[in-house]
């Protein structure tokens, strides 16, 4: 089963060999294959822990926080969203 989760402007996907984290940007018009995203800055990881850490870091680096308080709020929001996604998947 492949994983395909998007939180903010970061997407986590998997296949049978590795985990991939990439930044995404929405398109206004789909491309030839019908994709509505532009994927950039892909990185590959052997473990889920490494991929989630990279996803969290990338999300924080590309966020809008301009103070430590806002950065911590973004971190809490990211973790809550991620936990909610995995909780929903586990219940389904």
C-alpha cells in the first residue's frame, strides 16, 4: 500500500523501496496528465522516521513564522495534522 499525504506545501509518498518528501505548489490549470501540482525539491529516505523528520523540517522552513512562538505554533499544528491523518487511516 502506497502512502500519499499532503500537509501544507509538503507531500509524503512511498513505494515498496523508499519514502519521498517533496515541496509542492498548486497549478491553476492541470498539465497534460491532469496533475494539479508542481513537485519540487524531492528527497528520498529509507525509513519513515527520517521522512517524517524531513517533512516536518521542510514544512517549518517554508512556513511564515517570524517569531519563536509562531514557529512553535506551526510545529504543533503540523504534528496535530499529521497525527490526525494517521489516526484516520488507522480507523478506516
